[in-house]
């Protein structure tokens, strides 16, 4: 049976059903035809023009991305509309674009879980509230929810913990390649001992209050603003900000492994984008 875009979509949706996505999100096949054949797939976090060029050079018929390229309404598909350039280039080069966003964030391959494993968190549970919020991940009938929380194997000073964590990120295999740790920030007392850690990949500033309520000593996330950090510090909680890209990039390697292990895709060449990187220089 020939591999089609539709078949790849079905395989991804077994892992992260579209019904899991938030109402405001835009997931699924955003550009292209479900019946189009697929011989090469490029996996990326962001669908930029540079990534489209990379897909063209690779000969990919499908881009599997985390972030949707059509999020705000497009008023036209004119060549002088910057927002329309990516979908136009995709259409002109017969490249499909599939996005798995908030549904993938809640799946078993979320970056939060991968980062929690790097830290060696014990008693790791889903962070976002749900009916079975307190049920350990491996015992859930439907592994779904945002972020994780858990305990370090032993209390560790924040400064030492953070340094070891960043060192481990480059060696743990959670990233598809050795990304530069640019834009990484830490707030809190480096001498304070950490025991409970909460991790939410992506923009997690809105989870500060919840992490405080759950008794976290440290929240690791991305895109935390000034006021949210102050709130965290006032509550006695440290904040580690990996930035949006680095906090979500583990999903690229996880998606690569998931698709590569699928028997139906054994004849398909799959690659993680080498172009897509954090936009921050420092």
C-alpha cells in the first residue's frame, strides 16, 4: 500500500487525536491533499520559509510541524503578503503541511515529559488538572494533559541543579541535534534546595500560580514575563525559562522516533529540520 499524506495523518492522530486540541487551535492537514503520495517527511517546530526551502532541497512531500502556519485569518494569498508566503510556497512546490500542536502537547511524547525524564523526576504526574490529575502517567488509561510535576531523587541546590540540567540536555538524546542553549534564564536563589519540580513546555507563564499552589520549588517552562517571575519569587518558587523553542524541541526527536518505528512508514525517509533553531542569539 502506498504511503499517503492521509495515512501519515492517521498515524499521528493515533498518538495525538485532533479532538484533544484547544478550540482556538488549528491542527491537522493545513496545506495539501490527503491523497498525495509521501516518500520523504521533514519534521519541524516552526514552518518558516527557510524550512520550506529545506523541504524542497530534501525532496519532502510533507512537513510535519508543531506550530500551525495558518493561525490568524489570512485575508488574501497575494505574493506581496508576507503572511501568505509559506502556504503559497508549499502549494507551488506540492508540499503538504501537517500541524500537531496543543493535541501533541498533551500526548505521551510531550516535551514536558522528556525534560522530566532528563531530571530523573520521580512520581511524575500530569500537571494540568483533569479528572484523573493525580494518577501516575504510566497508570492512566488515556495519557493526556499539559506538563508534568514530580520530585527529584534528592534535594539539590538550585544553582547546581540548573547547571547539571543544562549540561544533561546536550547529552540526553532528547534533542535531535546539539542546539545552542540561547535565551535560557533562571530566577531564584541558587543556594535554595529544590525538591519538587513542575515542567510545562511552551509558553508557561500562566502556570505560575498553579505551580505555586501545587507546592513546586521550581517551574521550568518558556516565555515567562517579568511580572509572572516576580509573582513566583514572592511565593518562594524559582523559575527556569528555556525559551519557547528549547522547551518544545524534544518533541521533534520524539516524533521522529515515533514515525520511524511505524511499520507502515518503513519505506519513507524521515528527517528532523536542521534549519529550524531558536531565533535568539544569546
